[in-house]
């Protein structure tokens, strides 16, 4: 598969694929080091690999199950494909209700089978992410994946060509699991570096979303957002940093940050886990100095 046609391995809540056009006017001209400590579905990473040639790539996420997928794609792709082929043979012939029961059974096994290898766990998690509701990562109180089945009418959800293409673009990437600060510290950030910060959104609990309950409670989200804003304020001037977030209500939380930072608000409608539509502002904070007109957002 050509990298130009590459898409995320799976749908993921908060993915930025639909916002890349709006971000484009603020992107740097050159990227030598790319750092993304909240990787999720990796839409911005794909965009960077399609349009730049970074010499150093550092990717991370606090979600160890998602990072296990990427680690397995990078280091154990053929074994992963073999496991997914068996799942495909069992799943594809089933009718809708049979697929729903299969999803629930394999989700339960992935949650409770402690003898499962990391490779098999990553393969099953990939399958679940490809067939769950709307890319939501919902967990129980003890951290087990519990998103409802959703994409059950897709003829064949397993995309082997995408897995192989991701194996290629991950070959030189450093993969990290855990705190965003540790991931950023792993990189040698110098001139022409690009750090893309897309943490779980403040106020996302107001949309009815549950994400990584063991890591990001609302109070922790506020604290982490404050820490990231301080990091962005002190970011070097010869490199580029983006901070993405959300504003459901006009609180002014992201306004007038100073330090040469610009806050862009992009109106959007999003659908929550409970199928409710919400009108929000997507927030983009960046340290560029380009003059941009509103026409760029609505081409």
C-alpha cells in the first residue's frame, strides 16, 4: 500500500483525521524530529509521514493496550496476521447476531484470560477496535475494555495491507508507554522539531465518554492540561508545538495564554457514547506566527 493512502489502524475517539485540513496552515515547513505522546489512532503521525521525512520519531500513549497493538505491528507483524486470519475465518461467515455474540465472547476472553500472550492480546484488541462502537475506548472500573459492539456490518474488518504499511512507517519509531512527560523527554528536541500534544479533553466527561478511567479522572485531566500549557508556554521558539483540546462552554480557559501562543477555535458537532450530539469548539494552541484568515478553515 502507498503511504499516501494510509489511514489509522482503527477508529479512535478524538481522532484528528477530519481536522488535518484545518491544521495545515499552521504546520511547520520542515520536521526533523516528531514527538506525539498521546498517539491514539495516529492521524497526525500519518500526515507527518506522508508530507515530511523526520529523522527521529517518538510515539507514546498512557493506554498500554493501544501501544501494545503498535508494538506488535512493529515487531511481530507476521504472528499478528496469523492470529487475525484465524479470527477472520471464524467471524466473517457469521450473520449479524452471530457477530455480536462472537465480539462479546472474544472481548470477555481478552479481559479475563491471564494466560494470553501480548501478541494474541494485541491482535484481539485490534479486532475489537475495528468492530466496536464508533472507536470508543470504554473501560470498566477495573480497567477492562468494555465498549459495545458496533461496526458489525463491515464485510471484513481486518485490513492486512494497512497492518503491513504501518509496520513500514513504524520501523524507525521509538514507542513509549506511560506519562506524556517521559515520552517527550525521550526525544532529542531541537530546531525543526514538532511536538503534537493531543491529551484527553477537558470536559470530555460532559459528553458521556469514559476513557482510561484509571488514568484520567476529570480532576487529573485539569491538572494534566495545566502542566501541558506550562510546557507549551516554555517551548523553544525554533520548533513547533501544537496543543489540542476541547471547549464545550465558553470558559476562557484557553484564551490569552501569552508567550507568543495563539488559540484557534474550530466549531464542531460531535456524537457522544450515548448517541447524543454536542456542539463544541475544537481548540488548537500553537506557537507559530503565521497570519491566517478564517477562509482557510472552510475551504
